[in-house]
C-alpha cells in the first residue's frame, strides 16, 4: 500500500461569531485558500487534481448542497475537478483529510485537496413544513448550533444535548473548574499571539480582505480576565472555548 503525504497547508484566519468575517459567505471563504494554493504552487496543473473533499457540519444555508464543489468552481478550478462534502460534525475537516489519504493509499487517487469550512455567523433560521395538510404547527429553528427537527425517539432514548450542555456535563464529571478553563483559554490566546508576533503562522494564514471591518477571534491578553456577562453558574462559557464563528478552513494538499 502506498504512503500519503501532506504537501502544503493553508487556511484563512479564524473569526469569532458575528465578527469581522461575518459578511463573507462560506463558499467564498472556502475559495480563498483554494485559490491561494494554486498561486503558491504555480507548477501544479489543477486539472490533475482527482478530488476536493471538504468537511462542513452545518450545510443549512449558503453552504448547502455541495460546498466543496461550489468553492472549487469559485476559485477558478476546471469544471472537471470534482468536489465532495462530508459531515462528521466537529470532526468533519479532519475526516476529510483522512478520506483523501485513504483514497491515495488505496491507489484510487494521486492528488487530492482536503479541508473544512464553516460559517456559524451566517447560519440561517429554518422552518419545517407542516406534517399534514392545513396544519400550522411548523417549527422554527436557529441552525447556528445544535439539534433541529429532532426525532422524538432520539430525544427519548439518547437525549439531544448540544456542545454547551455536553461541555458542562463533562466539566462536572471530571471536576474541571471554570477557573481552570479560563486559565487554559488565556494560555491558548497568549500562545497564539506569541506565534503570530514571531511569524510562525505567516505561511499558514492567507488574509481575507474585508472593507471597513475590524475585529476577529484572537484577542490580545493583558493578564487574567473575568468571564463577566456569562451565566454565573456555568463552568463552560462563551469566552473560553475555541471561537465559534468562522472555523479554520484548513486546506491540505495530499499526493502519493
């Protein structure tokens, strides 16, 4: 069996929910690093790419249908380059890389692009259809995060906790305090800021041009911060997880 190698990697910045990247569609955002891959690898013939695989967990709005192929076309790739979108929720982008690597190792492909895209800021509200004619009990859901159109049997047998509830359950189970989480989050922000100052991420991150916008996900830290404004009884807060807006949009190019 052949080996698969990651030859290049690039991503957009990570924005926070409703932040600087909120005006950018997911398919347009995904096209940016795809376009940059061709720019930084001028000897690469895009027609030789066997497939483009993206993970996308929402797919309820502008990222609907097959966002991988839409982004490929928007980036100027030939129409002959196919695209596939997969969903393993938060593991979708990493799983896309696994799919590409397995295809190469099996001999089904020689050159693949894999990654992920998400824009929670632009996730739409959706309304289901009535279950019978002339009924008016259709429900409205916010698709930003969590379940919608829940099967009653799923709720009854397994529950439908979303990420915030699950994080709270895990914190209670493993006795992880809010102070510990805040300290971990602060350290993560500080390490990111240090890496950016030292140019470690310069080759990895491609800028996104936003006219008249500023802000973003990584916040400069000046010491320990309080989590004011969040639920006082919650260990897990919106200030200490990874930003939930526009994810890393990692793009990996693999070949045998």
